[in-house]
C-alpha cells in the first residue's frame, strides 16, 4: 500500500490500498515436532509442537509479492489486476481511489504511483489449528511521511492469500499483541463479548458518532479518543458554507460491503479488532428551496452521478481499529473512509 498523507477530508484520508498476491504460495508449517520415540522427551511433552498457519518466510514472500504487484498496478490503475489479488473492505477503498484518480492533484498522482515497501515488519501468525484462515503483519510504509505503524491482514480467498484490511495507527504505536512461547498469536472470536461489546458489534455502535454526535449511544458506549472526536466533528460540521443556508446534512449508518471482522488477543488481556464500518451522508435542500434550486455535485461526486438534484446521497465504506477492554469501555483508535458512491 502506498499512502498519501497530504490529502485529508473528514476522516476520509486518501490512502492507496492496492494489490496482493497473484498466485498461491507453497506454505510450510513452522515449529518442529517433538520426536515421540525419543527416550529423554519430558513427561507431558510428547505431543507434536503447535504449528503455525504458515512460516514467517512464507508470510514474507506474500508481502514481498504484494509490494511488487501493488506498485505495478498503482502506476497504471489496473483494476482488473487489482481484483485478482485483493478483496474485502480494502478492495472497496482501492477501487474508489482508482476511480477518483482524475480528480487528484498532480502531486497526489505522483505520490500514489511511486513505488514503496513495507519495512519493520512483524509477522503475526496464528496456529494452524486456530480455526482461522488469515495472518496479520505489523509494519511501516516507506511512502508514509509520518511513519505510522500499519496493521495488514491477509486472508485466504480463491486459494491464495489476498489483502483484506489495512489500517494505520493514528493514535500512537499499535498495542502489543500477545505471543505465545512458539511465537504464535491468538485470534479472538469476533462474536464473543469482551466487556460490553463483541468485536463484530463495534461498527454498528461506532456509527452513532456520525448519526447523532454520539448522543444516542456512542458517547456512553465508547471511551473518548481522538478518532471518536473527529467523527463527532463531522456530525457537527453540517453543510459547507456555500450551501448551509439552503440545505441540511445528515448521516446514517450503513452496512459494510464486507462484514468480516478480525480480532487478536493483546498482551495486557484486551482484544484488538479490525472491523469494517460504513455510513451514508444525505445533503438535502430545505423544502422551501426544492422548487427553485438544485445541488450541483462536486467533481468527485460527479464521477458517479453528474446530475443536479435536490438530494445528494454519498456512501462511505471504512475500516477501523478498536481495542476492547474486559473491564472498561472499548476505544476506537483509527478509522479511514472512502467515498465509494454518490447518487
């Protein structure tokens, strides 16, 4: 993923979400087995050592190939190639980046198309018997001027690993992931509550910050963070100055395009969740102006629907990071959205 840090608008920062693996890799289990026939094997230690879903070497090859293909596709905005190696929420955002390319500045286009690498990688690999089909990577992007940590998820789709989610840690370093004696991480059940919410419930509750400014439920449900405060600001901003007199703007929770949630146990007993989230915004003329006025879509909105209209409905698909505390309120520590449709 190449990341642009210069473009920013209402939590919808431009991020280059792009490509992944073009073919299946041969996966080798990590961790050696204890020889059951060895006389000096400790009592109770005769079972085979737990194996990882794949080795760090194999995971590294996945990420290396991801970089190579990603850089080629971004340079040409090759959506066909993109669709063969990427899926999930990150894919929805990547497609939006490609579609809106023509509206960007020359500087942003150059930055997006520039080659990059993931550095300082830490592979987060579950056990082969954990029941999950994905692994994660903690890293930094050479294209990110702020050098924020990023959490990447690669999941099995169509027989190979594809990028499914990518979220940058906006509020400092990522929390420390729990790792066992064999260097394996422990996935958490997205449907199991950790304190007041389950990881799979975070998105629907978080969107209340946009809908009501958090007044209906979110302020009571979540601990305040910079990310949640930004969402409240979006709710409170209302229409731009040039249309504020004539129109109202409201937000409504929407279904994520891809609902899968990923969760990991943290070293301090909490749970880290990567979750999808989505909402629509509705810019509507006030009734007294509907007969004589229309709203002219912006350049980005016009890519989807250029017609002037009384109501402009925008759809935003997002990805976010949350920390669930068994003894306290959950915190949302990062969220990124993309405009994916306007009608």
